């Protein structure tokens, strides 16, 4: 594993850490591949009973690294982000998330596929696709309405405003809100409890609750098709250009303009 994706295994529990704090744990193509491979390995390793995914103390995941995403290197086969999404959906074992700080874009949509989500009091979830001129991914256009009801999901996806940890708990996106310094420890403790249970029973329960994974994969295909088209629109290009534009150092009337 690289320094940006950490992997710790102890007593049947694997902890996958996103460790790129300087970029608020934004994901690059290489990080997606590492996470996907680690999840596939966990799924096929009988000694692994549960998985915890976490970020750093200051951020869970700020979504795609925009510079990396806007200038992708040529690849063969599926995009790394799609590999990651499929590996999450294909994980039959319990997946827990410990969330501190921002969880944005795919950093938020991946939580919809976690079985248990524990968040720090300062955590925020955001689905800002509309603000970037894009549509949701990771089957979130299916999962969010099913979880929250249409109007609540529409509010999150159409407006793209962030949701506090407390509001996320009220909506049913977060299991519990804890002091930030306790989130990872608590999540690991719950993961260890699951490791002590019946692995076949936990797999069966998750499978029954989640339903047919093909349903999520088909929705992802539809989302990805629309996403790819929207990436070529003037609105999306303008949003990406604005994000990548270096901040101006010009001073006018005593204020910096960015």
C-alpha cells in the first residue's frame, strides 16, 4: 500500500485509511485502485470478517482530486473510480465508516453503501454535483430517495448544500454522532463486535437488506453515461476551470480576491 492508503489488519478487522490530509483526502486514480484491490482482497479472505474505512482527524474524503480528474491519464478497461465503486457494492461483509470533517461527492456517496456510519460532531456530508454541472454517481440517485424519500433526497441532490453530522443522523445517513476524537475508536470497537459474530449470518443479513447488487450496478451505468455527457458541457467545464484556477494575489480596497 502507498502512504496515501493505509491498511491495518487485527483480529479479523481490516482498517483502510485515506491518508492525504494536505488535499483533504481527495482521491486520485491510484488511490481508487488501491482501495478497490484492498476491498476485493478482504471479500475473498476468510480471515477478514469486517472492514472499517476512515480518513484523518480533519477530513474523511473531499471527493475526487479535481486536477487528477480533469486531466486523466489514458487507461485500459474501467475507470479506477468505477472499479472502487464496484468493489464496495460487491463487498458482502460488514463495511463501517468513521467520518470526521468533510465527506464530499464520492466521499459522501460511498457512505450510502456502508452498513454503519459513525461521525464526529464537526463532520459534514455534501453532494455538490449540481453545483459542478454534474449528476450523482455511485447509484446515489437510487439509494438516497429510497433512504430519505424523494423530497429529502431532491433537496440534497438538487441544491447540493452540506448536511451536518447531527442532521445526517436525523435523516438516517449516520448511526451516531460522537466527539471527533472518539469516532475511529468507537467504529473499530463496533467492527470488532461484528467480527465476533456469525460471518454467514452477517453476510446473509446484509444481502437481504441490500437486495440485488445488479440493481445498483445498472443505476451506476445510467449515472455514468449521463455524468460523462455532462462533463462536456460548458457549465461543468466552467466549474472545473474555476476550481483549478490559481487564486489571485491582487489586492484591491484592502481585500484579496480569489
